[in-house]
C-alpha cells in the first residue's frame, strides 16, 4: 500500500487519538492473570494489541469484545493459563513477545512463540538471559537470542538483577515472572522507563516497592480484576502535535491524551523547541493521568535530546526528527542506540528517507544531527515496514513541495489504523 500526502497549511480541528498501545497490551495481560472479570474501555483495536488478544485466547482466556474498543477479559488466575495447541503468533509486537516470554516461563504450560520478519530480527536475549537465571526453561534460535522461542513453564525463583538498558519491556517481563516466582525479585534500571506496569500492578491490588529506579516484587500475589479505561496514546498524538506545529497557521486540539510523566518527554522536547503546547482538563482515571492538548503553529528552534530524556520519548524520536528539519539551528539526538533494534533500524531508516526529501541529516551510531529549517521536497519514500517511520514521513510530506508517496504504508495499522482518516479530517476543515 502507498499513502500519498500533499503540502497542507492550516490544519484545524479537535480530535481524539486511539487508546495507548502499551496500556492496551497490559490490560489484556493483567486481566488474563487476574481473578474474575476485567472491563477494558478505550482499548486500541490495532494489529499489535490484536496479536496480544489472540495469544491469550490461544492460552485459554475468554475475551468478550463488546465493541471495537470495549472488552471483558475473563481472568484465569495467576497460573491458570492452559497449554496452547498452536504456535503463538506475536505478529510485529515486541511488547507482546517479550512480556509473554516472562509470563509463560512461570506457567504450567509448554508453548512456542514466533512473529513476523521484523520480530524475528529483534533481540530476545535481553529477557531470556535473566529469565534463565530465575530457572526458566527457554530454547530459541541463536541460543535464545531470537524467536522462535520454545518455553517449558518451570518453578521460578526470585533474582536480583540490574537491567543493562532502560526498557519497560524487560522490566515488565521480569516483574511478571517475579509475580509468578518464589521469593523476592529485585530489579534496577539505569534510568526510568515507562511505568504503566507499576501503575497497573497497583490497580490490580499487587504490592510493589519502588525506590527510585529499584523495584522489589514478592511472588505469589493474586491479581484482582479491575476497570481499565485506556487513555489516548501520546505516541500517536505526537504525529498531530508536530503536524500542527510545522504546517503553517494550524490550530489543533487533542482530547484525552495520556500524560504519564514517563511518557511526556515529547512535550518537554517540543517545549524546549518553542512549541508552547497547552495542557488542560488534567485528570487521573484507572491510575493513569490524561489531559487535553492545545497546539498552534509555531516557529521552532533546535534542541538537544539525550540522557534520561531518551526513554521518556524513545518512540517519538522519528517524529521529533521531522520537527527538527523545520527548526532553526542544529538539533542533536544522542544516547538513542535502542532505536536500532525497534521495528526497523529507526536511525538508518530516518536518515535514508529524510535525505530523499532534502533534509540536512547526519547519522550517528547512537542518534542523529539535523539542521534546519530545510525546505523539504516531495519524494517516493519507504516505511521500512515500520509504523512510526511511515507516519513520520507522512507528516514530513505536509510541509514538502509537491507530492510525497509513502510506500509500504500498511505498517500504520500496527498502532494507528485511523491515522489517514484523522489527518484528512484536519486538512479538510
Ligand atoms: O512493541 P514494540 O514493537 O516494541 O513497540 C514500540 C513502538 O514503537 O510502538 C517500540 F518499537 O514501543 C515499545 C517501546 O519502545 C513499547 C514498550 C512497552 O509497551 O513496554 C516499551 C518500549 O520498548 P523498550 O524496548 O524500551 O521496553
């Protein structure tokens, strides 16, 4: 599939973005392991979360779909998953693959898991190695470095472990395994990654002690079903934030966006660039804060994005790179080598594709240097099979002369099937 975008001024309107992907995945995982029925509203009905849903159905969990975005998950209890008769297909989702590995390691089942071409290249040793220290029995390609993985559920024991990288997927995988293990699991991460799991553990009645970036969980705690109302995904909202900022004379309001502080690095970075995004109607539901964001077109200035800020905006770096092409001065992004092991090598993909549009961008091992403002030109660009690259290039197309054709745009359905329609609605007003 190909998405064609033309230059646009004057994006106007009030929109809502679909549910947060990280929280939607977790609502099914927690709901499945809880006692009784969890009610989920605002669920993200996109390919990645559907992959999680199908995996848990194959593991014996009944999931009622009351509508696209409303579910009832019939919990089977902490160790109640049943052995799947099929290979679990995690599709394109790193979150599903890594967290499910931790959950399966402590269940009384044998399971085999694989995913699409991108997932088959993404590193799994980061969860397999610490899980083996807990007593997990896992086999996989490259000694457990890549899927397919075969997991034979075992009696796990708590460990003390320092995460080599700040990663919510590793942290969540090990916290879930810790919940299934005997004794205490103590984890430390180098800087704080998104904390949706910690918040959801509390919502489902489990105790977790948090001391800075150190987490202690005691195994065997039962989860109690909860009401999960998923806020809009700030990672999806970020495309329209940047679109409104750079596409002349625009004014866009985005309602009900998740503003969990471990995810709002994009607001901090854009603020440092002069965006002045307003937050109103801030409130907490299901232990997650949300707000209405107001964005108007602005002159942007270069900034530096590095250090502890990186985990707080890791998925927004592609769209921030597009913003940087329109900002005055030189923006430097560093400490972001994790981008090389996402759905694509996002550093290489962005550099390659934005160069085709005339951007002044240089690839670094752990980031990029981007100078601006540069007049972009429409071009034939490619998503590299990565939803965030596809949507970032579409937004770049809004300020490029002529037509931009984003090839392999079907990847957008991984996290935001409605993207094209919402963008068209903002352009048409
Ligand atoms: O699930 P997946 O494929 O890894 O998705 C991505 C994305 O861009 O949507 C990353 F490629 O988001 C991750 C995010 O980068 C989702 C996530 C989570 O829900 O826990 C955590 C981050 O990954 P990590 O490796 O830093 O833990």
